[in-house]
C-alpha cells in the first residue's frame, strides 16, 4: 500500500525553531545594509531635504561674470555650472571675519567625501585689489584648502560682480600697523548646479549646517 505525503502537515518542531531564530538575524542584517548604504551616500538617503541657509527664490539663473584667478587664468562663472559654487567677498588683510569664514568653509569641506568635495567650488573675490596680488591670494587660499580659488580684477570689474548681489564694501581707516581696513558684507552666497543663487549664510554659520546643505545640493 502506497503512502501519500500530506503537504499541509506542520513542519517538524526543530525546523520551526530554526526559522524563528533566523528571522531576527535577517532583520538585523537588513538594517545593517541600510545603515552602510546611508554612510556610503553621505548619510542623505532618508534625510530631510530642508536647508539650513537662508533660501532665496531667484527667478532667473545668476548672470555670468569673468574675473581672474590667483593662478592668473580667467574664470567664468558659467564654467562651473556643474558644481555648487560658494562665493565670498573678502580680503587677505582682514583681521577677523574673513579668516574665520574661510576656516569654516574649509572645515565644512573636510566633513564631505572626496566625491562630494569635487562637486563644490569655493571662490573668494577680493574687495581689496590694491593689496591682494595674485601671489598673496594664492598663499591665502592654500592655507585654508587646496581647492579654494581667489579671484581678483580691476576695481570696476569687482564692483560689477558685487553690486548686483548686494555686496557692500568700503575702505576705512585702520592703524599704522594694519593700514586701511575694508568694511564689507560677510555673507557667503551659494549658487546651485543650475546656476541659481540658492542660499546665503550669515557670518559664523555652524560648520555642520553648511556641510549638511552641501550634501543635499551636490545630489540635485
């Protein structure tokens, strides 16, 4: 007499116990894979896309400009439309705001992956072209980060870039040791990959907030 197999019969007790033990392990491995993937992508997989800087609603892309880099090469803003551009107006003889801001931007860059850093360009446009020679700018930029670029030009060329952006600067008396000082706007402007003026950062914005915003913008 042939025996038939009952496919609806319950699994043996030992098999049921093994499956119950494996289930938590599988869930734990799943969470681990998600965590590793988030770290690989800069921690932004499920992060909110809110930005910390002051968001601007520019109706049109920012107008192009051309200045001269500390290397002596001409620089066009439109050459960097595939990158996030952080634009700061300052000068190398600045005693406080400029070194603090450039240091913050450098620290923010160091919190990003090398791939993310490659998609960001930091420019400092001098508001003191009389003293900020190309050599002076080159040394100053290199002190903070190797990818930072100093920009200069004639007084008129710099004004043509700064004025439409609402950047204020004016020479003021200093001391015999410092020479004249330049009172200037200390905000950092952020231009996204599509060329739109997207954010501004007031002076002393926390490094972590800048880095978090950069992680979002480089992925757009």
